């Protein structure tokens, strides 16, 4: 496992200039767990995970909800979560949240910002349910004579979301049930129509429904009986099957769950909302435009940022940081709107007459006196970056798929999907383009500007057909937007010719390599969480919920299983080593090639504490290098992240708190 400091190190140079991240930081996620509470969900059975313990589908669902809430306390403290049960006779009392929702539905926890006490309440409920199997049935009495219409369930969800979720949040409903045909009989068609209508109302309110269907050997779940006609198809390849008479007979986004581990794994996967990185028009030809959205398939998960707190003696209050621009000559704060941008070229003119002359000569461009700096406003800099273009994609042409080289993948691709809300007919046009390019094995070349403060780049659009593997994992159809390198970005890699092993040596190596192949022949990244992040979160979780943290109990899934490897291929490795020692080419030492001498390490010694205190007393800490500030903070067990101004402030705070003795 990587050390904490190495893993948490960030490169300030990688931050894009003038990038506004407030959109992502201010976006909250709201999840409403909508769980069926019918008699089948409360039917007790033996728990495979614990001895002499019984469980039921409702308990499994609540436990999975609790695990997601625990994670969000750490990774999404500003997110909100709620729990609503349906098909229960329990009602919310007058004046409580959920008192006005439909009959047969009950709000156990209203939507609110998640916190540890809220999770502990659910943990206590589950602990009591394990000791008393009938406890859940008594707490949430199920409806035995009828079932709540699914349309009423969706309506109640809409009202709960309306009362508790922020308007700008990403709103989702995790719908959990084990009943595949809740409304059999003659009234089924009418109730299907009602449920579909209320679901459309939910979607128009910006709410997404993600179903989790519990299926067992005794009671298999068949979504085609009811839910395939209710839940809207979201897969673009199924649009041709949707007619005016009704939807497609399949439900592409459904999830069938058979075990607790599967339910928790699928919820954790769906826990992160699918937030679009951008939503822009895609111009196929003059006057022919569709809407698309871009999604990041890979986003590095990092530890939460540190927050500063002020000790007021009787209480600790959070400190809000802000950036201020100061004119050193006047020692006064400057308004951000007055800030100009310039390059470190030339020298500022000190002659006022030259500046006035420069203004008089201004004709269409900014004219300055010879030898003085050229300054630009923030709008000027944005125009330089965007070349005057508006955000969007513009189709330039097509090429054979074989012309896309592996080395062209210099950055992570972005997955694009049609946006029907921007331009009507986008899905059908997008689907037609996708199918045609797959059939003809073509890629598209586009000019892309995804944000107003970004720079235009050329990209390749690689089509991807829908794929479903044996485990039910579905790769959606769409395009991968691959940024292409410019000529300035390409470097010639040195080609070194090495010794070639003999056929006998290669055959001996192939034997133990084949024994240690990864399952299914590929590395599954979704099976190996970041161990440093998981270890950090486990410590925070134990602290937040007042639990004991045992470092020895932490399991790092990335560590190789040496005993198993030795058992399977140890003898073959030994035989390969013997053949290697007998091979003549393995004993040849290559002569060192002539080249530049390695430079001696000229790094200066770290500045001691006395020197730092002297500079602090004179108010000259800004003269220190960033490396010196970080070295001092690290020696005092203080955080070393942030810009130079933050490091200086942190050093000053430490020195003030630890005066010289």
C-alpha cells in the first residue's frame, strides 16, 4: 500500500487555468430508498452469512441502505438520503414529514442531509430485528388484503422528493421489490397506464428511478410481467421497438438480485450519480444539430479535503477560506474585476505620456508602448483559449477505424450519449449514426469545445455497440470521444534492441505464466478498490460511528496471494530459473553506452527552524520556496497540500501556536 503522503500528493500544475469547479462541488446527490414491505419481503429465512440468525428481504434491503448511508457520511457529507416503505399499514402522524402521502406508504426517514445519528438509528433497528425475527413485521405491519398501486407509490415518491430535495440536486429513487406482478387481473392494464403516467411526471421533475429486483430460486422475478411496461426504456438501441401502442417488451436497465452481497455491490455501483460533464449541441451539417451529453467513465476518487476550524475556547467553529488579491504597493485589496492578465515579457512602462499615446493609437487592437507589458482582461483570455468558438461538437468527416492508433489515446475518453431534452429527435439521429458507423467500421473526426473556458481540440468518435456479458453487466451503446494529440504533443520514443531469449527459455517461462493468468484473461478494475482510500475511509467510519478500528482486520485486495501462486507455479518457476542459468544470452552484460554524466545532487539542505522563525518575525516567509515550506510542515506533522499562500498561513499558525521558549 502506498504511504499516505505519496498517495495524497497533488500536482498544482495539472489544474486547468481559470477552471470553475463550482458546478461539480455544488451539485448534491439525493437518494430515496423506496422499499416494498409486503408479506413476501418479510418472510423469514436462514441468513447464509451468520449462524443461528434469520433474515428477510426487507432486512437485506435496509442493511444495504445502511451501508450506502455509511459511505455517504464519508464521501458525500452534503448529500441527502431518505427511506420510504410501501405496502404497509403504518402511517405517518399528522404534522410529521410524509403525513400527506398516499395511503399504504410510510416515510421512515425523511430526506435530509445525512449524518451519523441518522445512520445509527437504522443500525439499532437492524440489531433489534436480528434478535427478534418478528420485530420488523410489528414495526412495519404489511398490507395483507391488497397492494398499493405502483402509480400511488411513484406519486408519494414525487411528493417526498418535492418536500425534501433541493431543486438543483441529482435526484434518484432506488426502487426495491420482490413482486414481479403487483397487479394481476383485469385492472392490471389500467394500473400499468397510471404507473407509467406518474413515472413520466417523476422524470419531468428531474427524478430517475433505478430498480433493484430481488429474485430467489423459490420466487424468481420476471420483469416482463409488469415492470417492463411501466419503467421507461433508456437504452437507445431499444427505441425502434417503442411504438405508439406501448413500450418495448424488455427493461434494459433492470437489475435482478439473488444475494445480499449482490444487492450491496449493485447499490454501491449505482451510488455515484451519472452526472454529465457537459451538455452541448452536436452539429452534423449546417442547420442539422442534435443534443448530446458527455460522461466521464473514469474519475479518480480522492480523500476529502481538509477543513480549517477555529478554537473559540468554548466551541470550535469552521473557518471559511477565501482568495483575496492585494496590491503590494498600496497594501490594499483589489477587486477581482480589476485584475488584468499578462505574460512575463518586457517591462511595465513608467511613462504616463507613453500610455496616453498608446491609447490614442488604439485601432481595433490593444496598442502599447514599445518595451511595455501587454495586458488582457479575463474575457480576452477566454477568447484566446476558445478561439471565439461556442461550446459544441462539429463533425468534420469520417475515417477508417483502422487509422485510429493506440498511441492516439493520450487522455481519458469521454462517453457521449444523446440528449433528447435539448433537441427533439436526437436519440433517433444519434442511433442511426451509431449503427451506420459500426456497420461500415468508421470513426468520426470532430472539433470539440466542451466548456466555455476550455480550448478547442480535435477528437475521434469511436462507436461502441451494446454488449452484455455472462454476469449481466451491460455496456451501453454510444460513442467514445477520444482527444487526439497535436503535433506538439508527440514525442519520439527511443527504440532499444535487447537480447532475445531462446525458444527453450520462452517455453519454460510460458508454463508458469499460463498458471498465473488472471481470471477471464483480463484485469477487472471494478474488483479492486483503492486500498489507501479504503483504509482511510475505514478509519473515518470507525471514528464517525464510535466503533473500534482494527488495522489487522483491514483486507487489501490488491496484495498478491503468494501462497496460492507458489502452490500453482512454484515448481515451474524453479525449473525456469534453472533453464535461465544455462542460457548463454542471460549471462551477457551489455556495455554501457556513452551519454551525459549524471548530475550531482545539488539540492540545498533544508532550512532550519531558527531561520524560519527569523523570517517569520520580519514578515518575510514569502521568500521561502514551496519545498522549504512543505519540508517544515511535514516535520511538524502538518498537512502539506495547497498553494504557497496556504502553506505560509499554515506555517504562521504553527509558529504562533508554538512560541520560542
